[in-house]
C-alpha cells in the first residue's frame, strides 16, 4: 500500500509506527532519498531488511532518530560530533561515532562494529514517524543493493511492490543524494561519503575541514565500493559528444556535439544549477532504464559544491559491475585509511 502525502494523517502514521514496532519494514521519505526502515532494536526485522535489499550482512545500516538527545543515547558524541550535529541536524548529515555499550541496537544493524552511523532526517514525514515509533529506526536507501537509490515512492514501488506492505509517499526528495557521512572519533573527523553538505561547510563549523578518505585505499564502508548506484544502462562519463545509439544526460545550457543523434536527451539542470542537478540525478537514471537506453553519454559536471557528490555517484554508477556475490566484504576492510 502506498500512502500519499496528503493522506498521511495521524491514523495512518500510527499504523506505520505500529508496523515498525511489530517488526514489519516501512518505506518512508527523507529529504535525501527514501529509506527502507526497520526497528533497529529487533534483529529479525533488521535481517529482513538485508534480505529484501540483497545487501551483504557486513554493510552496516544508518540508525535514524528524531533528535540529538535520542542520538546521544546510542553513540558517544565528542565536541566535534556535537558541533556538526547542532549545525546540520535535522538534515542531510550522518555521523559515525563510537557505539554506546551495552546497546539496544541489534548487532546486525551495525554489522558487529563498535561504531554506529546515526542520522536525524528533516523531512516532516520522517520526523513524525520517528517520534511516533519511539525507537531507533535502521534504514538503508530503499533500493536493491548496488542499484540506483530511490528519490520518489514510484522508484521503490517498482523495485519492491511485493516485499513491502507500507510505503509512505512524501513526494520527490528535495535533495536527491544520500547524506554526507562524517566519521567523528578521537577528535578526528573524516569524510566517508560526500553529499550536499560539503567539506568547506564542515570547516566553517569545525575550524578545519574533515580529512579525506584515501582514493585507492581499502573501502571504509561498502558504500565506498567502486560499483554502486548502478542503473542497467552503461554510462560514459565526461562525454564531449554523443555516439550513435546513445542517450544523452546533459548538464547546463551548452549543447553537446552530436546531441541530435541522441536516442533521447535529459538535462540535469538547463541553468547549470548543481542543487537542481543533484535532485534530478537518480530520478533521471531510473528514467534512462525505463526508456530502455543501453548506453548513455554523460556531459561533464563541474566538481564544485554539490558537484563533488554528483561526480562521486556518477563515477560509481559507471564503474564495472562486480559478479553477483563478489562484493561481499571482510569487516576488517572497515579500517579507515585517510589523507589530509
Ligand atoms: O541519506 C541517507 O543517508 C539515506 C537515508 C535513507 O537516510 N540512507 C542511506 O543508507 O544512504 P545506505 O545504507 O544506503 O548507506 C549507508 C552507508 C553505507 O555506505 C554504510 O556502509 C555506511 O553508511 N555505514 C553505516 N554504518 C557505518 C559505520 N559504522 N562506519 C562506516 N560506515 C558506515
Ligand atoms: Mg544506499
């Protein structure tokens, strides 16, 4: 059942919260992407999330709570973590902090790590649900593992109609890219996943920018694996022209050479606005698959501001796809290498 935003009244919200409390999965909107939620304290409910997504069990989930007070019950926040939380929560930021022990969070949700990823989303439907359920909600993006993230309820419906009985439809996600992930441990901050909140925005709060993950080091989290966010179509990045048989994903007002021969054309932002491009990216990757393109020429997107996160997602979406099952990771690979 998909419940549209205008119909999400208090009765339906209570039903969704009750379903979560009973161990059922519930899809809910956030301002970044849609989440596939489960009670983070219920190991069986969490196991079901991994099964539905086809996600390797060593890839931990983000725990969603309504505010910093609830977050501090789950993790240890040092001064830097608290400063980032105060500046950007509720919002598109996830903080990885040491897990408080003993913990009510199911070990499967954190993949047995002694750290935990926590987020306070701003979307009113997410906020309302988290208040109503009165327990932490683990929620990965609501897409099959490795595939394009959902920014609309329709994207979830077409992937999971049979597996999930409640989808809360909060309309198109306003940001459209997953949260920025910052690891805050022992006074050090490291950017694990770029998002709409940039390192320079963190620097304004912290005084120094978070460290960067080493480009070619072992992955710090499976979301950092080369192939991710992948549509069925093959993507050709930084294309200066369109080859025959290709669709075109353009950016900005400048025409791309040979665009007349494109199977079809989508423009991430005709005005060259990077926030608009971020909000459109995953929806357009879904549309490209729906329209049956097999190869897509992607015009260059500048790497400033939100462009860093857009190019990160495009690079992973274009990367060679692993054989099924071969992306199972050893939890040891979670050790975080970094460069300043
Ligand atoms: O915007 C978002 O963050 C969305 C919405 C639904 O909140 N969620 C999301 O979840 O993107 P997911 O599961 O698709 O990505 C979570 C990422 C994964 O790359 C995971 O490996 C990483 O967070 N992660 C979770 N716990 C971690 C930890 N303790 N240390 C390092 N990375 C962690
Ligand atoms: Mg995801």
